C-alpha cells in the first residue's frame, strides 16, 4: 500500500483527507511542519501532501527545504496544496512535484495527482 504523509494544520481538511484517502493509502497526518519533517524521516512515505501556511517553527517552505536537503527524504515527491498564490512558483523551484491552490482544487483532483505521481515514480 502506498504510504502517504499529509502535513496540514486545518483539522477539517485533515478529516476530509482521512475520509477520502484513509482506505486507499497507509496514511499519517502531521499537524505542523516540524512534526512533518520528523515523520518524513521515520515513516518514509512514498509521497507527501503539504500545506504551506502552518503555525509553529516550520512552515511548508521550511518543510520542503528540510526534506530536500536530507538524502534519506530528498527523493520523496511533494504535492503542495496552499492558499498562498505567491508561493506556487517558489515551491516548484524548491523541488515540489506539483502545486495546487486550495480554492481551485477538489479532493478528487488531489487524488488524481497523487495517482499520477505514484505511477511516474515507479517508472
């Protein structure tokens, strides 16, 4: 089963992700960036679904930076879903696999992108 790490502080969105992806993925949820970085190293996910604007010491940009600089986690594809339009180009430059605006994407679109990422990572 594909291992999915979700790094998202919005509890309503976390619950929606659980309902949508819980039976399809071996899934873990981190509710802040620092926890997300730690879980990436211990859970060893196949893909990460990441928010950018989060409370705490690490925001999503920090998470990408930390994950990409660690050889153990650097190859994990990251799908960013954010409310910050000015962050979209930056996260792609930092190594995110793809990025969506929360206001422009539904859960089915996210699932399609996750499936696409997994197919591409196996080839």
